[in-house]
């Protein structure tokens, strides 16, 4: 089928009139010599061994990231899915220069003890205005990992409060907890799914199952994991096989919860397992997970750190599931530039102060940026546009990738905005594609064992898709 380019006003052009029409390459390789030198110097004081190249953010614009040598690459990785509105977006620059922002930055408050007079308004006009359906409360935190960890804490405290009832803490609990032992220290567990990623802090790392390198040498809680469906793609062409696979996983999930030697306080799941390889499941699977969690009195946490804030064609990816009742908590970070978790049940907030606590409890300056991001998304209907662009991009990719079945397969993310990925034959092929795209001016990233994922801004348009697919096709032809 011939792809018809959608006709629409370029919102990106109104923000970024100086954005390049394609990659700008000034050096024979990327990283170039200046970037290599700067990276070597930085490595003397900072662990930068994972660096792709050194960026010049002053010269980056819109969907194009500039390196220190002046090369401008079309960025479809976007700070690991965390750039929502492009580089040097004027609306965000305006928010950053406001008196409200200056006040938040130079006086950074310890929010739990000394909340600012305008913090409720900042939240209501931004983070809370964007709350998932059925949720009206938020706990703000410092990062995606921290968002998940504080959600875990809320789950444990909630479950133990239910058991304790109106009784206060016992002397045995208070004495034993100082020795890191039960009954004061919980023996409850958080359940996660195989291939899931939920962060790199101690609690969140114990629920991360994506790569060994994240977990090696770090003490871990003995928490259970359940299988996540490994579906066949395109999903709509393998309905029976995929339903059987999802039912298998659901049966095992229910068995793990019922037979757990200690109480499963909560389970956590991503709408798409991002770091683990962009693994999808159908709405049916998640609806059943919700049913099981309610029947077994297990809190249901949805990790929207990477999937949230519009990239999937919904503001929150779990909206695709059409759940009969909302999750208990939804965590967020990345594209919102702020972090935390949403909830509605007031009992998820501990009764005593200082239990859910740290010095900053988030950051008003980041909440101000989140407010500006939300307002720009709504003003320009960017979630709808991302869905349209995603359909256009998926169609073009399907046409191109289908020509190279010995190199790539399993294109996925149909009707899921620009949250698109595919598999490569092996790691070597993936490396060649990633490096080939970078050499031709496209910054792109991998995930899982052999997958490539797209994570562009919400201002990524059909014209950017044309550039990207053109570069990708040129690389594939050369392999």
C-alpha cells in the first residue's frame, strides 16, 4: 500500500524555524575529534564509559541534537525517551526564566517540612491536571527509580496497616526493626515480571529483570518474578497463539501469588517492557492481571516512567487497556521531567509523618517544567498528533523492513503512537544498524537483547519520519 503523507500544519516549525531539514554532518565520523577529546577529559573525573558522544545542547534544536563538533543528528532516542518537546523549546525556556522558577531553584524547599505557598497550584495546573483517570493525588520524588521505590514503601505500609488495624506499633515491632528483622521489618514482597525494568536503586533493582549487568554484585531482596508474555508479531495476526501464551503467564502469575510463602504486597508492570526489549501484551492480559490483583488483595502498580506522557498515542499508555477499575498507583518520570506516583486511595498515604519522606520530596522547579510540558501538549493536541505520526511512521517502516527479513523482524507498536520497535537477527546486526544510522546523522538506541526502539519527541512529524526511514533504508541496503 502506498503511504499517503498526512497534510497538516507543522507545529514543530512554529517552535523551531531554524530546525534543519535533515542531518548536518561536518566530520568524517561520529563522535568527531572534538567530542572524543572532551569525552576523554570528562572521563578523568566522571564515569562516562556509556557515552555515545559529547553533545552541545546550546546548538541543539527541535528534533536535532548537536554534538561538540557541530554535527546535527535527527534524534529518535531523545535522552532515553525523556525529551518531550524538542531541544531548546521556547515555551519551556519561558517557564525556566520565570520568577516562579527562579524562586523554586534558589530556595529549593524541603517540601515535606516547608512546602512552598504555590506548590499546590503548581501541581494542580500541571502534574495533577495530567493525572491518569481515577486518580487525584500525587507523591513527588526525584527520579523514576525513586518513584517506584516510594510506591513500594506505600504498598508495604498500606498492607501492614490493614493487618494492624487500629492498633499501634508493638514494642516487639519497634525493637526488631532496628535490627532489620521481623516483625518490625516487613517480610512481604513486591512481584515483578521477567524482562521488566524498574530502576537501579536497591528496592527497584530487586524488581528489575532486564539485564544481568544492572544487578551483578548488588544485594537483592528475594522477591518473586512472574513470566511476561512473549508474543508473536504482528499481534493481530497471531491471536490464538498469543492468547494461549498470555493465559499461560496469567495462570503462573496467580499460582505464584497464591503460593508465595509471604504476602505479595504489590505487583508492578510496564505497559510495554521498554529496557527489556519493547515487549508488548494485549489489553486482555493486563485486564486479567488487574482482576487477579484485586482478588488476591495485591496492589497494582503501573510503571509509566518510560511509556507515559503521550508517546503511545494516549497520555498514559495504560489507557489503551480500558481497565474496569484504575490501577492503585501509577509511577512517572522521563518525559514529564519530574517524578513521582499517582494514587487515589488516601490509605496509601501513611498516617504518621516522616514515613514517606526525604529532604526534597521532589523538586518544585521540575514540577514547573512539567506544568509547562502538560500545557503545551494540551494546547497543541500533541497526543493525537503523535498517534497520527506514529501510524504514518509504522506504515513506512513496515514497507521498508519487510524487504530485509534476514536482517530485521517483529516490527511492533502498531496503533501505539511512536512507541515502535523491531528485532534484529543478532547483536552484530543491531550494532551495524545503530552505528550506520549514527554515521549518517540519526541518533537511535537499542533495548533488550537484539531490539531497536524509537523514542522521538512529541513534535516528531511526518517530515522527520521521512528523513529517518530514508536513512534507515540506506543503512539496510548497505548491510
